[in-house]
C-alpha cells in the first residue's frame, strides 16, 4: 500500500477519478489502510494461496466502517475463506455511505464458532457483515458460496442493513445459515430498497426467521422485481421472499419458487411471507409447497408450477416483460439483467 502512496501516477491516488488499483491479494487486504479511499480491481483476485499464510480480517469495523468505493470492474474475487471465525464475517466488516459494484465473489466461505448470542453489531455476509446506512450495492454476483453462523444475522450479500441502503441487481447462489437468515440480507432495521435481485441455494434459520430474499424487515421500504428459487427451512417465521416484516412493508411483482419448511406453524410459515403485509402482483409455487395454506399467512394466493412458468400469468398481474423480465418455455421468469 505504501508503494501506491509513493508512486501515485502508476497506482492511483485513491480519488474517484483516479482510484487505487488492486492487482494482488495483499493489495486487496491493504484496503483497510484507507477506509475512505476509492478502489478498482484490475484483475481477478484468487485468495486461495494468500489465506494459507494469513487469516482474513474483514475490512472496516462497526466503529470505523469503510466509507469509500470499490469498483469491481467486472472482475472476480475467489476462494476467500474464514473458518472457525470468532468475529464478523465478510469482505467488509462494516460499511457506511459506501458504493460497491460490478463485482463477483466466487467460492466465499465463512463459518462462525460463536456459541452465545453476540452483540447487536454482529453479522455475516459475503460482501459485508453490517451496513450502518446509506450504502449503494449494485451489479453484484455471488456464486458457490456459504455463510454459516448460529446466532448472527446472516445474508448472502449483507448480514444486516440500515437506513437508506439500496441493493439493486444482486444475484446470489449460496448456502446461508443464521439466527436471522436471508438470501440477500439477513435483517433490515430501517427503510431500504431491494430491487431486481435473485437467490438460489438454501436458506436456514436456527432460531428467529428465514426468507428467500430478506430474513427480517422492520420498517417500510421499496421491494420489487425480486425472486427466490432457494429452499427455506427453520423453526418458524419462514417465507419464500421475506420471513418477518412490518405491516408497512410493501412487496411488489416478486415470486418464490423454492420449498418452504418450518417446524412451528404458529410462528408463521408462508409461501411468500410469514405474516401479513402490503403486497401486489406476487406469486408463490403451491405445487412444490402443497402443504401450505392457500392463500398463505400474508394473504397471497399460490399458483401451480405450470402457471408460474407461463408468461400470461405474470402479464395479467402487470409484470413488465419488455424491460425487466424474460421467460423461456417450462422455466420460471428471470431478470433480463442477469448474466
């Protein structure tokens, strides 16, 4: 990192128009030396050899979050692993007023050894353990990854998020396990936006709630044009899209097509959500979830697999297949922006 400061013409100045250039695993690690800097990946970064020598520590902490930008530049960070963790998990520990985009994370692995309930700021996600608010994450792909913890708020992208966070075009294929578990975000405590995101894999809650996209959403926000094909399991509060949500939460033009299996029905188990909320134009697959009430606890009716793989089902509900969605024969819809 010191070489960048000594040779700014070659390696960047850390400002938006001339960001620090990242070529190596060590330079990626050294982002922690300037938490307000602007960075750009110049090549794919394989962490498999680096991690055998050093333990990855997430960039930024709850009290000193990363507040800069990371331009993934279409590159891939692969094989970043933290096993037997006793701290927060993620590429970043905490972010605030940050922008992270155009990035792929492949084969990320995190497993926590916490055996007691951790502090409020504890979380785990592939990109960030926690956001302190007003962050913009977009055009992010997560593949072949796993984030596992017993007590944490765990998400495929962010463990827990806060006021003003916006996530757009985030695509996750992962195993996500935690007390609060969501395919994109484990828990959201204030108004946020989640749009045009998708999840595949498995989502499991050990205690509180599990949702295909978000485990817990406590305040109003924007949620539209998302889908989950992940399989959901947990004690209760299990929903194909969201586990627990506030009554002011609004879900629009989204669907869930994975299996939902909760063991305590009184907690709420729904094809779309585990409790009632505002909604419109949403669907869940009642063929693969024949044991769920129809309509589910959120008041959303289920559709057969055949109907959910038919374009006219969605156009009747006002979905936009000209600009946002696409569909092939005998398949569920996908987002046009997905690679």
